[in-house]
């Protein structure tokens, strides 16, 4: 996000002389009129390599936001804001679309490690998360091999299994479970047993946090309810599945949950480049009056797509991509 902020400031101020105001803690800053002026100086330049956002971020309940749209518009008017560039995932971009429908000049920038925003090949953050997860799985291979163990690794991915799939392929995992494809515990156990019967030393199973057992399964995950933002609260699929695998096949299992480690540290070069290009093109879109749009990556080119299109549905892992990953299972 810092790379986007820097690119917006460099382009909008450097090329057009715009003043840039950053609202703090996401939509909350707009609801409460909390902001800082961001200058085109050395300090801003140096945020490029720093992960996260100098502005802070916060989840906001969509209902609270919908009701607060009037307040957001007032904040923008009171501050004489000519255009808004929200950076975020599904929730942020949906709110950006609502604002745009109400006549606010908006250009959205897609951001999520989950890579589940539609109409763009990828979003920044995803490559960093996959790189971190891959590195962790590489390390788990070493110890799993020495101890002849089954290792489960839980990675992020609420609705979409892109992180699991890509890190699984990159690290040579023996099976990857995605939210898009409900799993059968017996099939998982059979695959593990087969591998050990073949004389192989270990089994690495990557599990997306949103993976679920098939409906006909006798194995059920604990219920976690929903949090204050309306998101399902996960109860730890990898731990629960690990216990079940151990119970069914009597093989020693160890589980690692990567959690927020995947969302931290220095962004990869790929993500810095993509975020920089998104920021530059978002500022240019503002100046060419292309509002109600989201910047997007198609192949190697940055383009624009209506926010209405981009927020219609999430981009899940399609069946043929899962089949590619499955070619290396077992
Ligand atoms: O939406 C991105 C994401 O990283 C998901 O993969 C994950 O489930 C969620 O955020 C975690 O959210 P929080 O930081 O609020 O716990």
C-alpha cells in the first residue's frame, strides 16, 4: 500500500501539482475526518520498500459504512477533495462503488493478499504472501523428511485458495486443499498412506484457512460464528484435520499455522512494481476523468475496469487451475 501511496503522490503532485491528503485508518478516517497531508518529498519516497501503510487501516462493518456514506461525502466536501483513490479489497472496492454511484469521483486500487478481486489478473500483496508461504513450506520439507512426518500448513485464503494453490505448487506440496473444493478426509488419508507405502519419507499438506470438508463427511469443523464485520470466524481447519488424520491412520502429524506472518515484512520486488504502476495509473485516471473505475492488470498491461464489474463477484480458483495443481498431488 505504501508503494501505491508514493506513486500517487509522485504522479499527482510531481506531474500535476495536486495536494494529497491521506485519510487514516481506512474508511474510519473518512467517517471521522482524520487525515494527514502527504508531501512529495524524501520521506514519502522512502516508504516504497516498507510493507503495510503509513496511513493505517481498519476493517469497517459494511452496514456502518453504508449508513455513513453521507458523512464520508461531507468529509470530502469539507476538505475540498476533488478525487478519492481507495486502496483495498472486496469490501473497500464495494464501498468505493457505492460512493461512485452517488457521484463521488473515485478510482479504486485493488489490494489483497488473497488475490480474489475479479477483473484483474492479480493484486499486489499476493506475491509477497506466496513467497513467504513457499519459504516456510520449503523449511517444513526439511524437518518432515528427517522425521518421516505428515506436516500440515495452514495459509490464508478466506474464500479463494490462490495462496494455498500457488505456494503448494511452488514448494512441491503433496496435496493442497482449497475453499473452492470441499475435501474428503478418507481420500486425504488414502493419499498419505499410499505415499508412505511407496517408501516416500514425508507428506506436506497445504490447507487454505477457508477449506471445508465435503457435506457428506462425518468430520465436521467446529462452528466459529461471524465477527463484527460479518466475516466467518475460522476455528482452525488444519489443526482439526491434523487430529483427525492422526486418529484415522495412526501417523504422526504436525501442524503449522502461518497466519499474519504472510501479511508482513518487506514486499517482493514484483509487488512493489505492480503497486507502483497501479498508483501511477490511478493518478493518471483521475486526471483523465475516468471515475468509477478500478485499475487492473491484464497480462502485462495496466488498464481500467468499471468498479461495478470488478465488485460483482470474487475471483475464485477455477476448476482447470485446480486440475493443474492436482497433477502434482500424491
Ligand atoms: O482478506 C485478507 C486476509 O488476509 C484473509 O486472508 C484473512 O482471512 C483475513 O484477511 C484476516 O483478517 P484479520 O487481519 O482481520 O484477522
